[in-house]
C-alpha cells in the first residue's frame, strides 16, 4: 500500500532516465467502433485552448471522426459541476484535466472511473498511479526565474542557500496560492530534501527576506518579473520562461535543484455519457502523435519517446533532478499539505 509519504518522490527518483522504445499499438477495433457509435465526447479543461486543446481535438477528430466538445473550467468549477451533475443523476462530462487539486475531492466522492490507457505502457510510473484514477499528461517544473535586465547571470541565485543573500530582500515574489504549485510546495520540497530540523531553520531565515506575495497564477508572477517589478520570481514554471525568452523577454530560469515537479493529469468521469469515445481519446492523447502536440505547445511531454521542443525544460534532456508532489497530496485538509500551509501562514504571512 502506498503511503502519503510515497506521493512525495525524492529528487533522485525524479531524474527520469529514458526507457526502451516501445512499438506503438493501435487501439482495439472494438473500442474504435464503439467510440464512433457514440460520435462525440465532452472534455472539461484548464489547458490553453489555442496551444493544446484545439490541436489535440482537431487531430483526433480527423483520425477517428469523433467530435471533441470542450469547455474551459478552473479546478474548483470542475469539482462543482461534476458533483452537481452526479447529484442530479445526469453526468454531462466524460473527461476532465487538472493540475491535481480536483483529484482528491472527486476521488473521495467516487466520481472518477479508474482507467489506464494501454498507450501508457512505456511511461514512467510517475505518470500512471496504481489507483488508475488519473493519467499524467506531463510534469511541469517549478523553479526560480530572474529578470536579465536587473540581474546578471553570474550574480543570479543558483542554490536555495543563495536566496538568503541580503541583497535579495524585498526583491523576490511568489504567488499567494495555497496549492502545491505555490509556496506550500516550495516548503514541502525544502523539508523533503533538507529534513525537518535543517529545513525549518532554512525557512525561518528565508522568511526574513520578506518575499512579496501577489495574487494570480505562476504566469502572472513571471510577467511581473519580466516587467521589472521584481528581480526574482520563486515557484515559476521553467517552460513559461523559455516561451517568453523566445519572444525576447528579459527572463531566464535557474536550475535550482531539486526543482518541484507538478503533474498535469486527466481523468475519466464516473458514469460518463460517452465512455468509449473518452477512452479512445485518452489512447490518442498518450500516443506519440498526441504527445507531439503537447511538445509543440512548449510543454515537457510524459511520453519518453517524445522530446520537449526545448530540451532544457525536461529532467532527462535538461539533466536536472526534481521532487514530485503528486495529486494525491493536493487536498488542503490533509497531510502533508495542511502542515506546509501552517508553516506558510506562520512564517510568510
């Protein structure tokens, strides 16, 4: 049985190595026929429509003739909609994706249908939990970024200890979110790597740096660093920095190891109205063809046979370690996140 601690994978285990190449197998003809008979599927998504959702939908529709209807929703809205539909006895959605936070409440409510796409066979265990409650589309990596107009590369902080330099006091920012992709995840990473006593001592010193808390997501924080409002951003996504840098924004990211890995996942709703179409879509999403769409959008794909568009953002091609904070620990009411939030409130608020 996997414990809560088991959902925090240490840095050494997340330096994923490439796996042997698997021959792609086609979905069973029976599944394809049933999916075509259902004609469509409904997908609740928080992913970027123009970059990822629409290209995936169009390629899937062109290949199988099954319509993909999608609606953009935040995680809290996804939970509310699915629970409301379940109470009404009329499920409208087939699939939903998430940065992880919707998995614990919907799992507890029994509203996720376990399913493991056959296309996941060659993926690392990181992306396919034993519960089969979700499948990992990609892992996103959170680290430190800095404004290259304000900070020279040689002077940028390279380690967690470098963040304690007095010259950074009041010049660092992070999002004031209570999720594992924000300050609580930073705290969890520090405690996981340094241990409780040393980690707490470090966090107390870091609190003296007066890190600014701003509302909004990681993209918002990165934009504030790009604009020069702050010199350094903490817990920002490395792929966001790469995308902005390609547009000549004054931003760079630091390989501050271990980075924090946050899974982007997708799951099948219980009593989905188009279960076969949804399963076929998942097989496509995790195939090489589907994952190439993910890579082209600038994300580091979970498929070991598909490289990121920019090799630096993935742990294998970019050669960095990370600590995985899995969806199972993303509930604010349960440990260890509840403990990290308490530390955040006591030291950084």
